[in-house]
């Protein structure tokens, strides 16, 4: 492909530059993640797989929830410095100190609470204390990984960004094979694999992709922290919508439903395959939108946002149909015959995941426009509706699925309304055009 042709393809693509590179690596990440979980599910069985399923949900709630805001702020601030020709070393040092202290404190609180209140470990992790230790270690590990990812995306090193995620998946799967060979049949060691592999992946990726950040002006706390609190709140609410389902199922399940959390996670994982690969868009989207806003490219900001929303809507429709028709068969095929889930369950999970992609796109637009608080309001509204949906409905899976669909839909609708004023204030788009840009049909589903 010639340079001119690549430029034309990039110009017409609805996805930000760098998405394709990260997506290619995410194929490896996705395959290894699903292989790890399906392999562990078959080795452990649906009962013993439950604590690992809950740990997976907790790790990918707490890790991104607490440290993705740091990644985003480092990425945003570094991209701004890079555009002005300033080195980013002081900024990254400041972020490492603040994030490291927070991660260590959070890990200590987690392990102390878990050891002091054994009922927590009994109810959430079926009494497996090793899973608690895995969660504690994972909190520090994902701080390290998200900081590295923020540096890589903020400096435009998307190949390294993808390599970090891909190598983590490979290491995790290889370690699971070793555990199976030596005959491990409890969730704890698999949980420890989940906790330690981010350290290994970050070390390998940084060793192979060394690039000095360069000296620069001192980084005041305000360069990173002016919006971190609001970004943290929004991130936690967003990750609650993404990952709370298996935990809620585990807490609500009776003794006769010990395998419910594992089965629910199996269905959820397959239903949100497009959401998983949306991480490639996320990695490149915020730096791109922030850069466009910073140099006053309001028309490009508007056009890119509209194209991306339409592309997400099309992908969502295909995902919902595919999950409904093929989802139950895929769960049985990949996880085993004892993992049984219905077509309606898969349809609802796919709808929730699809609408969540729309909400994430709008959230990034708000953050790029430096309206972090409005994004947090949108996510908080979704979490509130998620909780109400669970409280007002019945059926173990159905109540969580209904909460998921309505919660994500409300989050997307609230942010679609809230983003209008900031875009108008930036001179980007009249209100009527923005409403046309946001596809209504997937949100109504």
C-alpha cells in the first residue's frame, strides 16, 4: 500500500489513527484471554470456576476503574506537551509517584479488610484466600501497566501499546497451561497468574521499546490532577456497568446456583467481543480528540465523532444478531456443555455491551472537551438505573441483564444530551446536527 493510499484510507476511516495497530494486537489479546478463561473453565469446572470468574470481574473493574483515569490523563498531557515540542519526563515522574502511592495504599486496604472480615472472602471468593491475595497484587500490577500504556499512547507508540496488551495475554495463557499440566484444580493459582502477568508484560514491552521522554518544564500537580477526581469517578461508574454483573450474580445466587457466576461470565465475555476490541479505538481516540480541540479543529472533531458513532451503531447491530443466534451454541462449544445460557440472555447482554460502546464514545468526547464532570454524571446515572433495574425485577440472570441494558442506555442518552452544549460552546456543531449524529435505534434497544 502506497503512502498516498494509506493517507486516503486513514482520512476516510471512522476510527482514529493508531486503532488498526492496537486492534491487530488485540486479536492476540482477545484470543488468549478467551482461551485462558475457557481453558480454566474446563479444568476447574463450573463450580470451582466461580471464584476465578468473580476475581476476573473485580480485577477488570478495579484495575481500569482506578488506574485508567491516570492512563488517560498521562496520555492527554503528554500529547499536549508533544504537540508543543516539550519533553514529558517530569510529567511521568509526577504521575508515577502519585499513582504508586495510591496503588500501594489501595492494595493494603484490600488485604487488611479481607483478612479482618473473613465473611467477605467466604461470600465473594468461596473462601479461597489466595484469590484475595491475587486481587491485592493485581491492583499494583495494573497501576504499572496503565501508567506504561498512558506513556505509550501519549507519545504515539501504538505498536508498543498493543504489544503490552498482547504479551500479557500470551504470558497468562502459557502459565495456565503449566498449572493444568501439574494438576492444579483450584482457582487461587489461576488468580495469581492473572495478578502477576501485567508485571512481566510491562517489563518485556518497555525493554523492547525504549524511547527517552526527554527533559521538559516541571509538571505541576494541576497538569495531571485538575480533573483526575472527576475522571476517576466516571471511570469507576463506567467499569461498574461493564464488570459488576458476575459479582452481583455471585452475591444473589443460592447454594443450588453455585455455577451461576461462571456461566454468566461465559455469556458476557462472548456477548461483548466487539466491546473488547473497542479498546483499540479508546487507546487512540482521546489523544486524537484532545489534539483536535487543542488546535481548534472543531469541524474535524464533529465529523470524526459522527462517523465513529455511526460505525459503532452498525457494528452493534451485527453483534446483537450474532449473539442471539449463535451465542448459546458458542458458550457451550467454548466453555463446555455444563455452561448453559439462553438466546434471550445473550441478546440482552449483547444489547447492553453495544450501547456501552456508544456511551464510551460520547464519554471520550466530553473528556476531550474537558467536561469530565458531565461524563461522570452520565455514568453515575447509568449505575443508578442498573441498581434500580436489579431491585425491581426478578430472576437471577434476568434482573442483572435488564439492569445492564437500561443502565447503559441511560448513560448513553444522558451523555448524548450533555455533550451538545460543550460542542456548541467550542463552535463545533449546532444542536440539530449533533442529534442527527447520535444513532437513536441502538440506544432504544
